[in-house]
C-alpha cells in the first residue's frame, strides 16, 4: 500500500458539493444560486510523491540543457495535480544505480531518471526516461524520446509530451502539458482592441498571432490542433475567420450573409462549424460545412439569442447559451445537434436574476463547465466557475472558484483542468483550476484577456521503444 495521503482530509464525497467554512445556507445567500447547494469538492485521493533525479549526460556541455529538461518535467508533474513533487534532493541520490531503500527513506513513491545523449544528426537529443516504482522496488516503464534541436520552436513541446507520458504511465489518464491556450487579449502597449495570442499550458512562450488592430472574440481550436476559428470585426462587422497555424494565413469561413456571425465551435469531425447569427433573419444557431464551402443549416432561434454552441465529444449534442427565458436571465441549455428541443441545464427560479453563460463541454465526458451567479445580490456581477454532469440530470453543481470574478471556462484535454479568465485582489489574468481538488494557479498574469480556449494535445510522446 502507498503511504497515507499528503493532503488534508477531504470532506465526505457523498455531498453533491461540500460546504466550506460558511454553511450551505450562508453560501446560498452570499452567492445567490437558486435552490442549489454549492461548495468546493475535493477528491479524497492519494497524491504520490515523485522525484526527478538529475539525468546522466553523455554529451559534454549539456549540463544546463539537462537541468532545463528536469525542471520542465518537474513543473509539469506538479501542474498535473497528480503528484507531490520533491524539489530538494540529497546530493548522494544523483547518479548510479537506483537505490530503492534510500528513496523509500526520502518518502518518494515514484522516481524519474534518465539519460540524455545526441541523436544521429548531432543537432537533436535522445532522452531515455525511466520511471521507477520505489515502493515495489522495480522499473515500471522505460522509453526513448526524440527531442528536437534545443532552442527550436518544438523543443519545449516535445519535453511536455514526455511529461504527459509519465502521467499516463502512473495514472492511466492522459496529461495536458503538451498543449496551448488561445486567448483574445489586449495587445501590450495598445489601448484598444484585442488580438489572438497563444501560450503554453505552463504559462511560457506567450506569442501574438494577429496584428489586425481590431477586435477578436471567441477563438476555438480545431480538433486536430492545426487551426483556430474566431470572430473578428476587421471587416467592419463581426465575421468568422480561421487561422491556419502552419501557414499563418487567415480565411473567411462563412462568406456573405447578413447579421453578426459569432461564437464558432468545431464539430469533432473538423469539417463543420456551429455558430450564432444575430441581427438578421433568421437569427439563431447555424452550422456550415467549411471543408466543402456549402450547406448552411439553421438549427433554431427566434426573437431570443442563442449563442456559444459547443459540441459533445461524440458530436450528437450541443450545449449553448440563450436568453429565451428573459433578457435578464441568460441560461445554459443542451439540445440535439440536429433537430430536437432544448433542455435547461443551469439552475433557474422564476423572478431571480440568474446569469449563466460561457458553457464548455469536456472533451471526454458528460460534464459541462460554465460561469454563473446572481445579478443584483450583495456580490453583484461576480460569477464563479460551475460544473454540471449532463448524464446525472439531478441539477447538482460543483463550484470550483470562490474568489473574485470568474468567466469563460474551457476544459483541458485531460478532462480535469479548466482555464478561465478571472479577477483577484491583486489584478486580472488567466487562471487554471483543477476540477478534482480546486487547486488554482495563474497562467498569464496582469492581462486583459477573455475567451481562453484549451487546445487538444499538440505533440505525441515521441517514443521509439
């Protein structure tokens, strides 16, 4: 058996959501979610300690490179929220055969060791990684990874893919280190407009993609991670565009038409987009075949506004936002991707000023994240990140945030982490929350950003056996 958990004891999981220091009644008064008990759910699961041992270097002068890779791996494992990373190692633990008894005394369950050598080209590197199970005194996994030339655009992403392999070896679940987040963000030094930016999942490598001196909104990744669809006002009215990340070129997705084209979302097949049209007849949700450039189809709408569609993992259903219950009470709904009626997903009570928006369907489950709260209460216009499970159908929610204002959630491909924009006492920024523990970290600090969207995995594990 593993050692007792390093985390504080969690409250009973049987509750739909666990009350924090204040009682449930006080929470409902403070946060104002009608008829729903809310709190922070913390999973009572063991978090195993892990250490990354200094690598064996077979090329002279690779000391700094080896240390850089070790630090990236350690930080990725920490960000995965599946490990307690030991960051201070005794000097005698470096090099040589793995002495399991010593690591056991250091209270480590898993040990990452490796060898770094040159590849056949002399430019890249071969990283041979070993994962040792210290408790059982055995080599758990060993694999060789091809790394691009150090300093190249793909080097860090290749190292992140190694981290994701380590996560999967231990947990059996996919990681999320080899990913990026796209943002609609105010450009540094500019007073108006928003441009597209991307940033790695560890907060490094922030890059600007557009220079249109206009406004962009609602960027979303294609299922294969090679394209980003978004709304832009660069032609004077909001239209849908797609950025090819390999060529850097944009194209208009739905040529012509009237009204405002907003909030695009890719079907899992990558060939169809769902989006909203506002300000022209017919209003409502539409789909369009972007591969063949044809076949506009209207899914429904009316005097109300249906926006922000998002497909379920199998493409058969759509989650979306609508004000069909009244202008002051936008809510989250689920409907079939084809014909069919919509089902209310977010909490609603007649006469309450509920505001629930920004739905995002997790990429591998029936969970939907959205932002919400009650306008006009003691903490007016302050929203939290909430998670509902569509398959359960019991109207119970998990609340993942408690501080400041929190909006625009988007799931990571690991079905566990959520990125969102937020405000705190120390400023605004983009944050990541772990849906299992509630642990929150900042991704990009002190920026005016919105509509973050998490990419699918962008690199394989690179292993060659």
